[in-house]
C-alpha cells in the first residue's frame, strides 16, 4: 500500500510538472522578450567590417565616431561625453524653470540657483558693466606699496579663491585621517604644469610664446597700455618660471610620500619666513595646529620671491592671476581671449560653449548641493539608487573573490587587503546631508557679486573643516557631475547621480550594458584602493605600509608591466604615453574590467541574457565598455592629456586592459598573435 502511495505521489508530481512546462516556457519567453526590448549595445555604433581581435576600438564604436563628429565646442566626443553634456541639458531644464519664478524663499535652493543662474545669463548687462565691478580689487592690488600691504592683498584674493602663489585647503591627516588639517600646496602657474615652462621641445616653446601673448592681451583688456602690458607679462612669466623650477613634476605628484611633510605651525613659519602665515591663519580663522606642506621647496621659492622680487613685479603677478581666476564674471572680450588660449589652442575646441551651458556649469561648480537637490528629485529616483547600490555590492563581492583567490599574495597581506575592501565606503548619487549655504548672499542681476559671494562661501566652508574631526559624509563631487572618484584618505568611492545615467547606467537595460558600462566604472574606482598609489593607504586611510616585503616586490613587478605597456602607446610620432603617469588609472581599468566581468558572470546565473544580433552576452559586455569609452579626440587635446593627465587616451583605456584579458580573447575567439592578445611576459595582470 505504501508503494502504491509513493507511485501515486510520483504520478501526481509528474503530471504537475507537465502542466507547468507551458508556464515555464511562457515565463522564459516573457523574460527573453523583456530583455529584447531593454536597452542593449548600440549595433549601429559598430564597424562590422573591422576585426575585433585586430582593432577592437574600431570594431566597437568606429561607425559612431564616423557619424558623430566632435561638436565645435568640445575637444573630445563619445557617448560618455555626450552623456555629460546631456546632464547639462537636464540642468538647463531645471534652471530655466526656476528662474521663471521670483517668489522663492530667501536662502532656499531655488532662490540661490535661480538668482545665480539668472544673473549669469544676463550677458548684455555684464558686458555693459565691463570692468566697473572689478576695478575696486584691481585698485587694491595697485595700491599695495609695502610688503605688509602686499600680504594683505594676497589674503584678500585667497578669501574668494584666487589661489596664488599658494593653495591652502583642508585635508584629512594622512597619518590620522579621522582628523582634518590644513594642507598647503603649490599654485599660481597659469599654464597646465611646470613642464610647459621648462621643456625644450618645440610644442612647449610654442606654448610659452602663445601664453605670453595671452597674458599681454588680458592685461591690455584690463586697461594696461600695450608697452606696460608687455613689461608686466614678462614679469609674470619670469616669476611663474621660478615657481615652476621649484615644483614637482606630474609623476612625482602621484606619489603620496613625495607630498607628505607634516609639520607644526612654527616649522611652517621657519620654512617660508617671508610669508605672513600668522596673519593669514588669523584672517582665515584657521587654527595654528599641525599641518601638511605638499612641496617644501616650492614654499621656500615663494618666500625668496617675496624677499627678492619687487613690489611692482608682485602687483603684476597678482593682477594677472586675479583676472585669470575671475574670467567667468568678466565681459565677452575677456571670455573670448581666455577661450582662445586654454580651449582653442591647448584643447583644439573650435567655438565657445553657449552661454547657458557655461552658466549651468558655474552654478553647479559653486552651488552644487543646492542645484543637486533639484537634479536628483527629477533625474535620480530611489529605484535607480537602489539598483546602483546593488551593483556596487555585487562588484565589491567580485573584488573580494579576486583578492581571496590570489596566488602571488601571502596570507598576511591578503588579510590586510580584504580588511581594506571590507572598510570601503560607497557613496551613491548624493550626500545624506546637503550643504545649507547659510549666509551666502545671492542676489538678482549682479553676477560679479554672486560669483564673489559663492566663491567666498566655498572657501570659508572648506577652511571651517580644519582642526575638526573628519566629516566622512561629504561628497567629493556635486550630484549632477558625470564622473566618479575614489578618495584614499577616506577609503571611499563616489558615484554622483550625474554618471548614474544612460548609457553608462540604465535600470531598465540588460545586465551586459550595465556591467560593461557603469560596472567597469565601479570596478575601476574600487580598484583605485589597490593601485600603485591607493595601495600605500590602509583600511582607515592612513599612509602606512601593510604589505610584506616579498608581496610588495611582486606587486611592483606586476605594475611595472602595465607601465611598460602604456609607454608603448604613441599618439603621434615622438609623443607617447608616460606609463608612470597613467599607471594608477591603467591598473584600475584593468582590474575594473576584470571584477565587473566576474560580477556579470554571477548575475548571468540568476538572469541569463539572450544573444543579440549574433552577439553573445559576454561579447555584449566588452562592446558596452568600448562604446562608453569610444572617444574621438582632437590632436591638441591628446597632446595635453599625454603631457599631464593621469588618464590615458580613451582608445588605450579600451584596448589596453582588454588585450591582457583571457576572458576577452575567449569571447571573440582571438588567437595568440592577434593584436588584441598579449601573451607571455607581455601580458599584464595585477589583480
């Protein structure tokens, strides 16, 4: 009888399964249809005539670049940069709506951003006013006839963000990141970095000639007679060259130990005695506790210049840097001249961005939390934040698996690495607490006044952090920013709402697109905690070695492979990437692709994606990153980036990491010897 019951139960279950088969088939069909309708890779972007194993960059996005030329106001263009500009269109929608009303409560986010943006958009009034509003500060500079008066002018200019010749900011203490101290860094160079003043190659000589002519023109626009402008520009350049000679180069600045010089206030006064630090700190409300000096040699050069250069030279230097820092609030001749050198000559842009876009950027830069509140209300709903948070969690888990599975790292170091990963703090979309902007006086119809007020508030806000416990809830970026970052002192990653937008991230898109787009960005930022710079900081953000000697040696051998790889990427004959300059970003790209792909594989177990137009899910993942990073870039911008940007050119951010990945080669059936397959000692793997 028991046997009969068992047989009957089996028959019942069997019949039930048979009845459910059509249901399962319908469900799978529904899932497949849902994926088919979801955003996927952009098939029209691809150059199907290219070989993925020979030139994947052309294969993934060659058609898009051919059919979407760089807009005249941009120096590079891709779906990534297009998304960033679209974010500004979103800001325009918000700001255009806000300025229609004039009854906002005083001090509310709407009143602040509405009056600021509205005053910026009144270009006719700004041009009519001309120099009238800035003349009092120019007169103050010209009236500095004693060293004490000169120091007072420097302090005043610094109070609203004219950072010359030094930059004093807050920073978590690298030896105790729970406390925030003052950091004194180098500043006051008008060209991108020291090498523009010093290197003998023709392109740098030409840049010096163009820069000198630019300074002359700006001084003439400010009322200087031509001969005086020529004389003053020469003085400015000579002083900046002295400071450049005392500055670290871009590669050295990437080493946190090279800028770690904690000292007392008394030691600061001894280091640069000609600078009136006591009055500076008193006026700024900064406590005279321990602080950090990034470049002691630079501060000594500033002190010598205060003793040896004439007051006339210093007045010319400060007049120029005031004009340079204030150009956003000046009339169109200043704006156009500034564009001609920095954007057209150095970056290759063909025309100035429209006024509304520049005003939206300025509002975001100076009142980002006020504008950000409106932005996330409209463009970053809670479900999107939760989906992004889950992706971050999934990719952190993949990084945990990667670290746990390393064979080249000892258990002692691995334990420290896993502890650092466990302490990583993700920040998604926007801060938990918004800045209040209490006391900032933004008024209708006076853009110059608003620029000063907002700039001074931000300087004061930053100075107010010094001497206090570190506030780990502050965002490094404004919410509308289309970018992401890692802060080693906080061991925190930041993903503003502005980058959590299509096409990098779309809550309705297939997993291949999300993991191949924003997923790689997430993996990249997580990996920064373990690149050549981030690996020098521990779980609490302290600059402290947590490696065994043998593990550190192995790590450096692996990172040296990446540096050699990127040294070999040329943008034109004679100009190639500096592997040491781009090392951190290249390590993070390599690890970011790897860990996001691992997380994607896990996601496929729960939600398998279909093949689309003959492309497997794995192929779609790799294509998504190639399309997100698919920049077309002007030659001038390439030269500027290779000289000073720690990020490689976009092409090499795609083919560089992919050519090291066995997973990529398998996905596209690439054979050994193909251009996209590095083998043997050439193949790099860090994490």
